[in-house]
């Protein structure tokens, strides 16, 4: 009976809210209002909002876009003007509590905590403070991880540096029927140390949600438009001595399962075939491919900048330096193993980046990186060619300002009035490769367990 009364009060409170404060999902709204109804009288609450990263905004202000991945829209909680998203302070005994409906079915989503700035004047870090809470680790109100379905379900996340606050929040959630195993806890690692509080010199923080490769783009667009989140900052007015949350760090990337090392020779064969097949049109130069091993805690310790690293994401420098093409018909061709089809990644992509504003412009993902692309660039035309079987799980894809008649080629777009995301034809660019989450470890793949892709820069003759 008490739970029914709380629900009725929550719905009534939701209806009384001004339109701008209402959550689009009535169930998310009722969960948040039920929590507020159970909040002790000596606790305070601040209601926040859910925002999405706008590439157009970072372009218009001339600021860095922080190496955004074009395949992965970013969302995050905020406590200021939704039109001007910014990091925020967290008190020693405060908790950020987020009620949400999870996104529609897709290949990947996650939540990652970040230290954004330190000191006064602020020094930017943008460093992760733990592994991400991704779809392989998230519990819903319906099921505790691992669960076969985490899509379009309701969930709650508690982010705090104080275990006493966590215990109190869990007790309050239990009053509305949410049991402790269903609560997702992200520990804010205060013992790094972090400078918590609201002083001008206090650290600021952000949490970033990433989503990628939905089964239906229309459903994801609708989800982002509805923004089914209820965001709160809560805490006791007179908190007891804090009990520090642990520093959980990062899980091992080593799964013990590697891709077939014989694929190295097969990729070499593919690249050799590409050179021969396109020799009449291009002069090719090989590029060195290296992997970034950046981890936020290391950046924080070194007082360096991380640019919103994620331990779910293995990043490759497809181009180790900025490329300026001589001719708009020049190409960059990436060729390698599709780690998604071999089971070593939830998804992979290659993206073009503007080095001036660190802007992810356009990307090609594994849904297009099939073996037909490898056969095309290798010049294979007969279904009985032995390379048809050999190049299974391989791909080759071109990036160019002018693809012309080339198939399996991604045109670098120019900015327009309706879409400012692009590069002026011939502008310098970088190219990044990404592989997200080895299903066996729940974090980024170990580069030593992958067959590394290769990159060719082709100068048009």
C-alpha cells in the first residue's frame, strides 16, 4: 500500500512540474519523484538535466570538439543551462542519482566518469577515473547483470565518493521497491586524491554516455529527442564522517583468445593485391599504425590531458601525422581484419578528424567493412578465386575528398549551411581507427590479440 501511495504522489508531483522539467518518459519521471518523496527531511536535492553534445556548438565557438567519434553520440548530466553544458562540482557526501530508460537495441552503449578540471585557474584533464559502465555490466530494474536484454529497460545509477551516502541512497531506493543488486554504483575515487566541494579551486566532473550503431537510427533519434532521464544531486545537510569509495581502476585487457596469427600473412597479401590492382591510378605509401594506451588515471597522475579517454575503446593512429593531399582524387585505404566478425570487438570504425578543432567529421563502421570490399580492391572478379575464401573477415575501404567511380569509398564532406560538420576540400586531416570492447573482457581489446590493420596513402597519378 505504501508503494502505491508513493507512486500516486509521484505522478501528481510530475503533473505539477513545469513543462521544461518534465521527463518525457512517465515511468522515469515517477521513479525520480518517488525517490524525492522518500528523501529524509535533513537531505537536500538539486534537479539537473540531460544534455547531448552538439558538434555544431563547438564549431561555432571555435573550441575543441575533443576528438568526438562520429559513430557515437555523447550524452551527459548537467546542473546548469542545458544550452551551455558544463562540468560540475560534487561534494564529499553528495551523490548524483540518475533514473533512466536505456536506449533501444544497438551494438554498444556505456557511461564513463571523468575528472574534467583541477585547480584555479582550471587545468583541463578530461581523464576517465575507472572502467565504463557499459551494456555488458549494467543492471536494470528488471534484471541484474549479466542480463540478456538491457535495451528499453529502466535503470538507476548512483555516482558518489561516500559509501555512507551510497548506503543511504540504496535504503531510500528500497522504499520504492528497488533492491540493492539492481542499483548501478559508480565509485568516485576520492583517494586519488580528488578535491571535492564547491570552492573555486575544487575539481569539476562529467559523466559521458556513448551510444553506437543502433538497429534503428530512427528509434535512437526518437530516444535522444525524448531524453528519458531524471537527474538529481542529493546529500545530507549535516553528513557524518565520510567513508571513501574505492578506486576500482581498470580491468585487464588480456582475454587469452587471439585472432588467428595466419591472418597477418593474409592481410599482407590483400595489401599487396591492392597495390597491384590500383597501380595504374595511384602511387602508394604505407603508413605506420600505432595504438594509443592512454588511461585517465595515468593522465591525472601526470597532470596531462586525456581528451575523454575510454578504456572500452582501442584507438589506432591510422595516420601518425596530419595528411594534406596533393590532389582531391588522392585516397587513403585501410585494410585489415573486421574484429567484430571475428568476435574480438562489439564494433569497429575508422573516422576522419579535423586536427584544428579535434573534430570527428565522418566515419565508416563495420557494417560496411565486409569481405566484398576486400575482394573489390584486390581485383578479385571470379567466385572460384581462392582469395574469396582467404579474404573472409577481411575488408578494404577508401577515404577521399573525391571518390569518383571507386566503390567502398567514403567521401569527406564539405561543410554546408545546413550541416557545418565537414572539411574544406583539400584541408589537412587525421584518420583514427577504433575497436570497442572485447566481449570476453568487457573492456577494449588487447592490441596484442588482434591482427593489426594496414594503411596506404595513394597519390593519384
